[in-house]
């Protein structure tokens, strides 16, 4: 499945004439597996907290994400290269860069190059900018030729079905491939 919402970024400060590769990967946020718990209202349970200082931001009405045990072993690490990579800095800075082709799966046997994530686990997307160094001895400078970014507001729970019907409706409304699911749309 395509990641929703799509990760988008606006770049600045690149050398307009240099080549850059853009890529993403995903790292687990903790060592827990979660489940969607309904109706407890928090009585007798204080597990609806996903970070030490913030209440569960995934709560909807009286339901919330609850820790349900230890995380499953991490899936094989994969990266997603932006399909326009490599490209000149000028091209990357010209407009918002969208990772709309990035696909996620929970299938450990995936052979399509999709990012493999464990369902009901929390993840942090990471965005990487890699300078394509034209020098012959570029490997000596490899540690200087990339920059990684993590935006806390992009943390998410990997799910196979949305736990909130409003999110389901938002995805259908935003997905150009979901015409058949929209109310009032004629069937294809």
C-alpha cells in the first residue's frame, strides 16, 4: 500500500549544480507491540500513553492504543530511493518533493522492494539527502556527504486497517485510485 498521508518536503540550501540522491527509511520507535483498545475510558489502565509526557494522540472517543507486549523482531531494513534520484539541487529545490510512490507492506516475503513494517508497531520515518560526490576519492568524505532528518510529527502506527472511520473516509477522499469507494461516484 502507498503510505498515507504522503511524505512531502521542501528543500533549500542545496548546491543548484550538484547532484543529490533523496531516500527514506523507517526505524522502530520502541520495543512494544500495540493493540487498539476500546471502551475502557482509562479506568484501571494507564497504557494509553505512547510517550512519557504526552497522552496518547491516537485516542478517538474512549478508545486508545494500548501496549500489548514486546515488539516482533524488526523486519529487514530497506530504503526507498526517490525515483527522480539522482538530480541536480536546482531540481530538488524547485518544488515540493513528494514520496508518493513509496509503498509499505507487512509481508516479510515481499520481493517488490516495498518497505517492510510490522503491523501495530510505531515508526519514525527518516529522510536522507546524499550529495553525489564527483571526486575520485569520495569514499574518504562519505561521512560529510549526507544529512538525515527526522520529523517527530511524522511518527505513526503501522496498521492494516484504520481504527477510525474518519481516517478511512479521508484516505478515500484523497486517494485518486479509490473512485469506486466514494459516495455519489458512478461505478467504473
